[in-house]
C-alpha cells in the first residue's frame, strides 16, 4: 500500500480510482429512465453467513459482481458502500458504514471465498457474492448493517494487503495446451458424471474462465464417448438452481457455456436416454431455456434453439478501463514465439472476458477502422496440422496448393489477421476474406460451421450470426433461390445442407458452398437475412451488424469484430483448419469463375476451318508455381479482374488482366514483339507460358501492386536475390512451366 493509502486509512477514508470499480453486477442494473438501478433495499436477516459459494444453490440468491479489468477489492467495497447508502427500511440502529468500513467487512465476509481461490485464479471474471440478498417473494434486496459492522474487526491482514491489487487478465488459452489438458483429465475417468459438480463450481466461480476448456471437453466427449455427452451435461446442471443459471446467462462466458450444454442436451443420445433419466433431461433443458430466454416450441417441455429464435437474455461483456487505451501502434505482424502474450498495443477489446488487440485505428480513403496483421504464422500451422487439413482432392494436389498458399501469406495476412478499413467491412485471415459479398468470409464461416458447429456458435453464433447457403444474387430484392438454383450455384456443397441449412455436413472437409449469405438472430426474433450491398460501398444491414457507421461520407468501424475473429483464430484449431482448407479451395474457385466466364482465347490457336475457336482454361495457361501464385494473389485482392467485364449487351467494357497478358505475350502480325504460342503439335511452348506469366504480372491491376509483384517475383527468383524481401524465401517457387500440379485431376 502507498503512503497516501496509509494516510487515508488513518482517517477512515478510502481512495479508489474509477477503473477499480469495473465490474458487472448481477442482477443487471435496471436501465434508465427507472428511478433507481436496483430494487428497494431493506434491512433484514442475512441467510448467508459468508461470501463463499458453499450453499449458493440452497439459500437465497445474492447480488454478485464479476470483476472486470482493473477491478480491485477496494473498488468492490466502494460500490457496495454506495449501494448501502440507498437502504430504506431499517431494523437495526447500526450506522451506515463508510467505504473503508465496508472494505473491512467485505474482506471478512469473502475471506473463505478469496482464500479458496489461488492467486493465479483471481482473474478477470471472478465472481464475488455481496452481503445483499434477493427476496424473490417480496421483490426487495435485503442486507443487515449490524452484521456488516460486526465483521469489520475480523478482516484478514493478508487480504487487506491485496485490496488494491487489480485482478489479473484471463489468459488467451493456447488450443493445443487446452486439448492436451482435457485429454489428460478424461483419461481413466469411467463415469463422466463424476466431473459434473467440480465443473459447475468452476463455472459459477468465474463464468468466463472455463469456457474454452469446457468446449474442448465436450468436443472430445462428443467425438469419443457420444452416448455420455448428455449425461455429463445433466451432471453439471444437476447442482445448479435457476438463479445461478440466470446469472451465467447474463455474461458472454456463461451464456456460451449454457449454449454448449443446450447442444449436449439436444443430441440423439439425449433423446435416447432411458425413461428413468428423461425427467432429469427435461429439468436440465428447462433450467437452460429459462436462463437464456429461449422461445417455447410447439409441444410440452420443448424450446427453440438459440439460432432458431434469439435468446431474450442478452449477455454482457466487460468494458475496458482508461488504462487500456492504445499507447503505441499495434505491430503489423508478431512472431508467436516472441509474442506468446497478446500485444498491449493498438485498440484493445474484450471478448469472452479476454483482452486482446483489435489493431491500430487509421484512415484508408473514406474508411476509418482497425487493422492488425496477426501473430499466428500460417506456415507453421499448416505444417503442424497437415493431417487435419487433409488431402482434398488428392494429397499431391493439396500439397501443391498449400505450397503456394504458404508462400504468399506475407502478401496477405496471418491466421488471426483482421482489418476493418475498406469496403469489405471485415477482412480476416490468410486470404483477407471479406463480408461485403457472399463468396469470401461467409463461405469460410460456413465451412468452419461444418467442421466444428460448437466453435462456430461460441465465436460467431453467440453474437446472433447464422450462415445459410444462397444463390449468386443476394440483394434485398433477390428472391429466395429454389433448390435447383442452390444446387446449380453450389456444386461443392453438401446436398443435405442445401435442404437443411443447420445440419452438419456428412463430409465437412469437402463442404464448400460458393455462395453463403448471413442471417442475424436478434433477441426474441427469428433469423433475418442480411443481404449484400447493391452498390460499391458498404450499405444495408451488414454495416451496422459489423459495428460500422457512415457520417459525412466517412465509414467508421470499431475494433469489436476485429477482436472477435482474432480470438477465433487464436483459440480454435478448427477455425485455422477451415482457413487453410478454404484457402486451398480457392484454386477451384479461380477455375470455376474463369470457366463460367468462357475461359480464354489465344491468337493463332490451331483449329479446323469452320470449327469454334479453341478456348483455354487457367489450368492450361498457368502451369508454373509462379503463375499460380500470381493468380491466387490476384483473386484474393481483385477477383473481378480475372474475367472480362461486359455490358448488358455483351459488349466489352474492360478486358480481363489475363486477356491483356495473353495479347502482350503472343507474337502476331500486329505484335511481333511477342513469342510463338504453339509448337508444331499445337501445344503451348514453354517459352510462351513463361512469357505469359511475366506479362500477367505486369497486367495485374490490384492494390499495393508494386509490393505484391516484387514479393512473388522474389519467391520465383525472377528478380535478383538482393536486396532480400521480408518474409520471402528466395526461389521457393518455381517459374518453370509444369511445376504446379495444384489444378487437380
């Protein structure tokens, strides 16, 4: 404690900075314009003699606080003193305690609760019940000033010394470490229901802390011990009563846990429980449904899931104290081994109780928002998780695709990279997938949902997001596509998902729709489609959903969604696998997009008189790793430039960059500077294929072109090795025609 603190203590005063009072109250404060933020506070007999959770489910509910960033025990005491000042009906003559006196009393009341919590677990999200109880019958809050005054002399000196220590940050859980810990914890456990009480206690102590652990636990149980999954959920909920579940539902961490428990209680294994367990199942489902505010179903004891009708209870996230304001710009890229902890720089945000950087706020044209390059290296991840990423369509094809994907990642971004500073609104991951259309981030997220529907719900569904496969047109005026339209537009999607959008695909690794729209599921509402913007600027319902606004022609985005998608990449192996698989699948998209547009003609192509002029696919034109990298980089950043732009009458408005490169590369009577495209057998010459790739590099029209061109040229060794290009391995890609086999069979 400081000298100032000692002086104030001697005067019976308590100095507390504002951030020390950063908590979430339960029950949540009544919003304005109510006369008071809480019910009437009266004096009576307290049922709980201490502030621990031993009989939390047996006695009256208590007002509680969850400690946020910067919160201290002294801050909690100040808030409690302010609350006690509002007392109306009195039954004792005890004086109103000062904040300093309340602190002494609170340290005694909470001594067992605090000392049962090791220092390394006193972190953001920790729940502290207060000596204020809820009379559910009378609708009042109850306390006792005489009892509070009596606790003061018993305050622990050890706890007094920690009164001004802010709670520690919740760590951003390493997914490999969590997976290993869960595997170890499950080893040798025969009856999983024995885990229920401890898991419930852990969640009630801190609704935010165990969420990622619990999701991994249920993932492993669902995969390896499917029939035990509902029993484990019932065992956790068996020790909870309604007011405890209600408290959890008001926090993002607790709501996420309840949603995962709801999933466990809604499986075929749950429906198959013996009759003797059905009453326990119904009781558990009712507990969760009531806490979340789920809509009732059509039958008795039935409810609609959280993505069918939005839960009416909206969970809360912590605010950040002033000390979390950005001090320096967030680095463009961080090396994970060096930056094992999240950077304190850039615009900070809270997600599931975890603090992380959303990036630095800056302006780009008429857009203002955050950008963060990331710290999870995709090259290491792809190498480490090759088995999980798989071999679609063959191992050789996937290997070649991933070689190019990895090579150009420094041109694009890292797995947890995020940017909200252009018309794409949200740009995320290793290929800067955006949300203004239906063929980028929305496809990634639908693929992620197929791989891990529970992680999709945790990182995206919790915020009212649903994905649904759609047709090529998705404006407000677009009709709902017919089943035939859906099938034609999405040849790589699981047919069952086309018919039933929320089912899990039979083969998630190969479930790749081409077009996916977004639905918004607000509290108490059915899902509403958020169509794409009809124009060339962000507009429509996606703009406010992703925390964007427009004023005076300037579009401004907050760091909220940057942090959300970053946490998914930092903490979900499935999310990063989805990124790698979707990145590799882009080669099929390039082939399909250009093929749908009619492919390409090459001057002088041999053909019989009277027969159609031959047309050539990108797989025939770009056969080197260098050419494939140029195409991949261009499709990520300017996909529309790979095909001709035509007017409504079929007239050419703008020739594709590929078409421009073909003309520049090919020797003709009017262009003798080109090279011969075909040999005597009618096959492309290697010289022409090499020249085509070079001319395509020149013709590419995209943002940051000089930097992007130089990077890929360096990779292929078509420019000198010196000076070195950051992040590039010289000649790691081949410019030799035929070196790329990633177009598939």
